[in-house]
C-alpha cells in the first residue's frame, strides 16, 4: 500500500502560522509575557524558522497589529461603500461590533499593545489610519455634495466616525458588558449612529 505524505508547508503558510500563533499569545499573555520559544512552539516551528521570517519578536508584533488594523478598517470601509443609504450607519456599526466581538484576540493586540510601542503606533498611523481616513473622507464628502449630510469638514467627520467606530469595536471593555447579546449590540449601534447623525442638542 502506497502512503502519500502531505507536502511541507510553503513559506507563506509557515509565516501565516507564526502570525496566527502570535495573535493568540500576544492577546492572552501580552507581548512582554510571550517568548520566542512560546511563539515557535505554538506555531509548530523551530525558533530558527521564526527568525528566518522575522528579525525579532517586535517585528512579529508590528506585522500582527498592522495586518489587524488593515482587516478591521477595510471591512468597515467596504461596508460603508456598499451601504444602501447614507443614513444606514447603525446597520454597519452593529455588524462591525459583532464581528469585533468574535475577533477579541485581534482587538486586544491592535488596541492594547499599540499603546505601549510608539514605533508600532507610528507605523499604524502612517500605513493604515491615514489612508483609511482619506477613503472615509471621500465617502462623507460625497454625502455632503449630495445634500444628505450638512456641509462640514469631511476630514474631521471621517476622523470622528472612525474614532467612534474604534470605541464601539472595543465596547465589551468600554461601553457594554462582556458577552453582550445581539439585542444589546443593536441598541448600542443605533444609539451611536443616532448621536453621529443627529448630535445631542435638542432641535428648536
């Protein structure tokens, strides 16, 4: 009987396995509490293989967090571009909050570790946030040009929206109790969307 062995993983697959392991460990143990030995063991590779793909542990953190922010904001901006109405912000917000709750590991790495590593924060700002803000600004400027939103600084509106979205995305530690129900998330999303679209001042 002939036995077929599985082909060895490609370099790209090995690199992805390292990043996935890093995402889990950095979230559960923190960057400082995770050793390269931990990472190699969790990824099922030798430490030497780890360093063939990344110069050091910090380079792995930077890659995990940068990729994470790209995923998070790309999903958001894709949904914005597909929104049936410029007023359907609550629907987008609810779906993003639900998705973020399911990806809590990624959220912890992206939000928490970036606070303690200025070089990581700078790279995320330069490579991700600035570009995503430009896309969001164009979206809101189009809505203003169509008369859906009142004329304002579209760049500022984009920054406010992305900031509100980021807080909502981490809402299980800020705005809501952990493991909030879909109904609670829906109510939170609708409340945030209402504040964003209508403000808080009573109309005369």
